[in-house]
């Protein structure tokens, strides 16, 4: 009599159990990987959100100081909005015109009416909470630019009050003032760029 063949191909019960356990192991490993990836994504999102919020708070504080001290000073000195001047040559022409013919009167006006408006700026900036690391030395650089603006104006006022004013060279003196204005604006744009970069990273992480 011929040997009986199994009804369906397959291994023993022990082999089936091994295969089942192996499949469960792979499934568990896959689930662990998914959970770890989800946690990592959540941590990354929280970190990016926190980074964006820090940048937002820092920029808001800097904008307030700029509006409270820098803009009023220049508005006083120029007797009009500083935003009107996009090039240093325009600024030089305006200040040279304002100072010519009334040097001492303009100098006294700047010293008594305008300089006090920018005087607290550096102290207020230094009293802000430490800026996030993303800004590097940019905030300290802004403080140096504030000092540069004040110093250039102090020297210009002293020149106008000296009585030894030469209308031909006055624009050269004003160039130092304009340089401070330019360097400050440049540093401020760099800070704004850092802030926008942080906010852009926050938006990107939220979209993922």
C-alpha cells in the first residue's frame, strides 16, 4: 500500500509557531520604529516652535526700542521721518543744508532737543533678556552701532559749535554721521534676516 501524502503542503506545528513569532517580532519592531519617529518629529516640532517664538519675542522687543528711541531722534534731527531717506547722499545733503548758515543754533537744537531722545537706547538694549544663540553677536553689534551714531553726532555738534566751520568741508563731517546711520541700518537688517529665517523654519516644521 502506498504511503499516504498530506492533504496540503506545509511544515509541522512547531514550524508554524516559529513563523508566527517571527512575524510578530517584525511587527513589534516596526511599531517601535514608528513610535520613535513620531516622538522625534514631535520633539523637533516643539524645538522649532520654541525657536520661532524666541525670535518673535526678541524682534518685537528690538522693534519697540527702535521706535521709542532711534526713530524719534532722527525725526528730531531731520525734522521729518528718517524713513524718507534711502541713500546716504540724500541724508548728507539734507543735514548739510540744515546746518549751513545756522550752525550754532542747529547744534544747540541737536544737543538739547534730539540727543536726549536717543541717550537711553543703549542702556535699554543692554537690559533686555539674553538673546537666543541664533543671533550670535548681532545684538552686541547693534549696541556698537548705536554708540557709533551717538558719537558721530556728538562730534558733529562739537564741530558746529566750534566757530571754525567751513561750508566746503561740512559735508565731509556729515559723512561720518551718515556712515553711522548706514551701519546701524545694515546691522538691523541682518537681525531681521535672522528672525525671518527662524520663523521660516518654524513654518516649515509645522507644515510637515
